[in-house]
């Protein structure tokens, strides 16, 4: 049984989760949650018991030294809370960890137990996949849900994906069965440049999260990192004629597919989103008071849960799913994993 003590009632809380591993091509999703935690100075308040969910021969513990004392960090999933300031402040419960090796249903039930105790109103799970998309174009990000009403009210796609799934898809379905509104955001990462990090995909996920939640995320150095990443890939592609030709074919296919959507109205809407995102008028500024006393004095009575450094999430060993390895006909269905 999950018990959360000492945490006052949160303001319009939304849970945002990402997991390293199969669901996280280019580490784009886990890096997005790490960015939120860093920019809004999140404080870890709970960690799941690593013994329950991880195979330590797959995700090995890390040994490190602090003040001459050797310590061990176990691979696990941690939860933190951040407060988003502005005219209408709200709280985000951030879940960041590694896709579990076992007991997925118990894992999801434990996450949902936290969501229930904290009064979470909606769960947003972010993921990234490998796809036939050119690095020179905007990163495609799909918002999908299993809830037909939510799909209609939030202008999301209703998931029709069939095939292998990861913890993102399992958690979303667990939310649906528990009556918790849930959506997943999927970024498509170019399969020919899949090595992490991919700041361009991370930035695209955060921009989509801004649109979904109606807040403004501080970009920090992400925008500059994304530009540097694209310039680097441009240079590598230019040095290999076969890669350059392949990228050009992907560009042509992408432009042809999107041509009907490039109407004046669509362009105007995208420009309005850009202005809202960058004008600084909306919510998303760090909350007043850097120490966030609303998280102080909390306690935990769950065995195995322990405070941890926010940066200690262990390493992922699995590869993200690739569109090229599947049989579904196009990017829309592929992005519908969740």
C-alpha cells in the first residue's frame, strides 16, 4: 500500500512520465523529463524499490564515491514534484526511470497509487521511436490516447496501434482501466542517426507538452543544442553521398505527404503557437521562492523507497522500436504505440 505523508494538496497536478530503454529512441523522452526537473528544480520525494522491478544483470547498479565513501545507486524509477509559476500556477509530478524488467502490472499499479494519493488529474507519458523521417525537417510528434472523448476534446489521435508495446503503452492502458485520463506523446527520431542525445526531438516533445498542458517550458540551452545537432548531422550527411541521397528521398516523401496540410490557415495557427510559446506571457516561469517550502516536512512509510539524487537514473540497454522493423503501413499508426 502506498502512503504519502507530509505533502499538502497539489494545485491541478498532472503526472508527466518517461522511461529509458525501448520506448526512448535517442534518449529524447527521458531527457525531456530531466529537462523539466532541472529547469524547475524538482525535488525527488520517492523511489520505487529496485528489487521489485529490475534485473540487475540487465541494468547494473552504479558504484560512486562521495567524500571518500563508496556508495551504490540502484537502477529504479523516481518521482519528483515541480511547481509551474505564472498567473495560474500548477504542479507537475515527474516520473523518470528505466523501463522495468519484470512485474509490469505491479509497476503500473504502484505509479497509479502515487497518482491517486497526489490527486493527479491526468497522466502524460512521453516516448520516442525510430522512424523514416529526415533530420532536416521538424520532428513529427503525435499525441494519442485510448479515450475517444479525450481524443475529441483535446484534438488527439485515438490509438489504433496493434503489435509489440513497451511500458509507455502498458501504463497508458492501466490509466484507462483505472479511469485516469491519459495520453502519450511520441517523437519520431531518424533511424539513420539514432545515437543519443537528440536535443531536437527532446525540444519537439517539450513543445508538444506545452500545447497539451497550456504552459511555457523554459528552453535553457536546448534550442542551441538542437541547432548544433542538426548542423553536425548535416555535415556528416554531406560527407557521404549515399546518405545525402537517402536524406533527400526522405525529404521529398515528407514534403509530398504534408503538402495538403500546408494551407495558409495551418501556417497561421502554427505561427500563433510559436508566438504564445515565446512571448513569456503564459504560465511556465519558475515559481516564486526558490526553496519551494510546500515540499518540506514530507515523510514516507513505504519500505524500500528512499531519497536519491535526481541525476541517478541508471543506464538503458534496450533499443527503441523501429518503424522499419514493423509491418504497419505508415507513421500515424506507428506513432500510436501508446
